[in-house]
């Protein structure tokens, strides 16, 4: 292979080389999958999320070794605006820039509206919606200065349609789809894009936590919950994968996606086509 072709092959394999990405809630599930995909594409990564310090240190070391990129970690709590501002400030100080911001941290609680615990409502609105306001607010000035930014908000099919008993989650996810559009409009001429990804069900600890509760509530087996309750919504009848979401995030973070902004992209096997 001549040098030019070799260089092209390397840049195609690592389209995000030189970029710096921060993924909130990336110690588990979708966020971790997205962080891995960004690192594999050549981006330095800032991890964030809850978990055991030793396990997080292991993940961080493994990612740095596997992909040959810098990987740092922030333990900022997404319910605390000042901790979020500190996380962005530290990321900029440690890495010199912030190109890709993925707002992914999220929690779930399921209950009828009139029995919905007020503290769960507040926590879901704060982690699933307000944290993205705070990260974007802190990150945008540096992105504007660089005339480059990619903001990817992990919403949900529940950002586009509702299900019963998920009042706070559906409200927060519809909210983040709206917030995505506002940021896209405010940044459209500045080399910055802002999009939402709307996954259907993905098998992660967040979904695993719903299976036993639903089995008990409906008096059915775990397998029946998966196929007849959760995936009943999803016409392709399978979970979306963290790898599929990682690949879409890498695409949205790249140069080819420069004209895609303000969208809410379903990755839901046809759920929201109903
Ligand atoms: P998960 O439980 O595996 O991961 C959630 C992440 O958020 C973890 O890293 C956790 O530590 C972090 N987090 C939670 N509270 C936090 C806090 N206060 N501060 C900092 N980090 C915090 O869940 P997941 O399924 O990977 O969900 C990730 C995102 O994807 C969420 O926004 C969720 O709503 C969304 N989503 C998930 C599915 C699905 O089926 N799993 C579908 C659609 C959308």
C-alpha cells in the first residue's frame, strides 16, 4: 500500500483522531458502549458516572490500552449543577478542548402518576433533562471558540411517544428532544450540531431493573416480560444494541454529519413508525 492510501486507511479507521469526547453516565450500559466506540474511532474520552472506584479505574485503563487514547474520569453527580460545571472545566483543562458532548446519564422509575414519588420525579427531571442544560451551558463557549462541536443527547423512543406509568421519564425525554432543537438553532452557524438519538429498548442494567418488577406486576415470567411487554412495542422484536448506538454516535460526531442538526433519530426497530 502506498503512503497516501495507508494514511487514508488509518484516518478512515480513526475518524475522530485528535478529538476529545465527554460522555455522561458512561460507567455502564449505553454510555459505556458509546465511550468505547468514540475511543475506538480515535477520540480521547472523559468518562463520568456512578460506580466502584476500582472497577471504573479498570475500565479506564483497559480503554486507554485497547484504543491508544487518553481516558480520564469525572465523578460529577448529574443532579448537581456546580459539579457539572466543574466537570466541563476540568475536561477542558486536562484535554485542552472539548469536541463531542454526549448527554447520556439517565434513570427510570415506573409508577402511576398519582402514586409517583415526588423525589423520583425531581431526580429524573434533574438527571435525564436538566443535567444536559448544565453540560451544554458550560461546554458551548469552548465549542464556539473552536468553531466545532458535536452534541448528542441520548433521549429515547419515549422522547417521541408515551407509555403509561413513566410520567417523569417521558416528560424528561420529550423535554430533551425540544432542548436539542433549541440548541441546534442557536448554534447552526457556528460549526456545532446538536442531535438526539431515540433508542427503543436496549438490554442494559436500566432495563434489567424493570424486568422482575413487571413480571411480578403482570404475574408472568421474565421471558414473557421481554417478549410480550417490552419488545411488544418494538416491531423487529429484538433489543437495539450498545454497538449500534455507538456507531451512530461516531457518525454524528464526524465530518460527514456536519449538516445533520436538530434531529431526533429513532433507533427503535420501527416502534415509533406505528
Ligand atoms: P444504565 O443504568 O446502564 O446507565 C446509566 C448511567 O447513568 C450509569 O453510568 C450511571 O452511573 C449514570 N448515572 C445515573 N445517575 C447518575 C448521576 N446522578 N450522576 C452521574 N451519572 C449518573 O442505563 P442505560 O440503559 O445505559 O441508559 C443510558 C441512557 O439511555 C439513559 O438516558 C436512558 O434513559 C437512555 N435509554 C435507555 C434505553 C434502554 O432500553 N436501556 C432506551 C432508551 C433510552
